């Protein structure tokens, strides 16, 4: 938010916010295969648990506190980055937190997150299937009137303001010659919040003259399937984000939905057998790019697309490295005794 506030202080003053991360996150060159790409190290945003979810939560926790909420619920798979980030960061805003979770394929990264979620001792509601999510969320909202229930990934025009502000931060770093203006920004697209926020933020920053270069393509690499990661759906979320900017008294950006769609690529070539499942190209990317930390089911798939584009001569390329740098500790036996049986069985 600091970069957004520096350029659009009246808008920033009207957005409820809780500062969680250390900004700006590093923007560094990475020499690879005889060339250079640039990496935005979002994983370094916080020592407890960084990654792209921190920006989303700064907006959501601010919103929840402004609404007078006592508690905030995250929704995600067993190993959700969003769920563990919410539970770890909510106390900073004086909020309790819970997680509504559903099964997913096992992987070392999902197991790490799920174990850490159990270790917090937070309230966990375990569902049998993702199909149950909307019904369980409605029941929670009715039962806990003083709680906020976020949608998966916090993907609404509230949550997108985090990545929207990140576009202004990136513009400042490019102005400082930390990287050339990118032709493409490559990132994993799952719940779509970060991708839509960047798409909206680049449009806004360009409209007010902060982004002074050609607007790059946002290249989202699918880690969840269609229709969640529909290109039009992501662009619509970006469009609604810009409408919220206007409603809050910020600059009105005269951009059509079709133009936003034209600035977005949704790349399905790395999805492989589906959500939460590793791929050979993702595993190769893990070996090729040991730093920043990647996870095999999200950012490694985006890194595989990055390598493919780099080898094809597309550039300059900027990689939005979204995985938290911190490695989380496993739960104690005591924590496991109090956890939902379905999660303990899944972990074993």
C-alpha cells in the first residue's frame, strides 16, 4: 500500500488496510541458460510466512477490522497457502482465524502447509469435497454473524487491491533501474486474486502516468483448471477492481473489458494432470531455479512456463515468485490429537 499511497494518497486513505509485509519485495536478476530474467521475490515479504497472500491479506484484514469483525475464515484446500497465511497473520489485526478446507492431492508442500495449519491450533472445518464449499461457507456466515468468510484466495475487488498496489511498487523499482520494463510478467494463476490485481494495477498505474512504458502482458500459468481460471473471468475481476477504485474516488480508468482481456494470457500448458499434482516440467524447473524457493504444484509450474518463454526468445521476462520463503515446522503430537481426523489421516 505504501507505493499506492505515495502516488494516490486520497484513494489509499479510503481503503481499510493492515500493514503486514516488508515492502518493497526484492526485484533481482537471475542468470539462466545464457540469459537473464528478473524475479520479484514475493516470498520475502514476511519472515513468518510471506508470499503473494500477504498483499491480499493486508486488504482483507483491514476490511474485516473496519467491519468490526471478531474473526476471519479462509477457504482453501488442505495445503492452502491462503489458509495458513490467514491464520498466521490474522492476530496482527487483532482477529481470530479459522480455516474451511477440502481434500487435495498430497505433495510435500501441501503436507507442510497442512501440518503448520494444525500446529496453530486454529479452528478447522474439514469438508469431504470442494463441492461442499459454498454451502459450508453460507452456514458459517449465518452461524457467526461477527465473522468474515473470505472466498477462496480472497479473490474479490477487496483482495485484489494488494496486487494492484504491487504494480505501483514494481513501477518504482523499474524507475530505479532494478530491472528493465518487462514484456511479460509470468506468475501462477490459481484463485486469480494476484493475477487480476496486477492486471488492474498496471492499467491504473499506466493511466495516471506512473507506469511510463508499454504495458506488459500478464502471463498467468494455470495451476487450477477452467472455469476458475477463465481468461474472461480474471479480466472481469480486474474490471470490477477498477470500478471499485472509481467508486472510492480514485482515478477513473477508461479501459474496456476486451482491452483487459487482450493484456492477459492464461497458459494451460503446464497444468498437467490437474490441481495439486506435480509435472515433469515443473520438477525440471525446481532443479533449474533453486532460488527463489518454488513449490512443485504452484510456482514451479509458472517457472516451467518462464523457462519455455525464455528459450523461445521472449523478453524481458519478469517472474512473480509467489511461494513463501519460510519453511514451516510440523505439528506436535498434541496438536495432531486435536485436529480433524480427516486431515490427520491425509497427512499420514
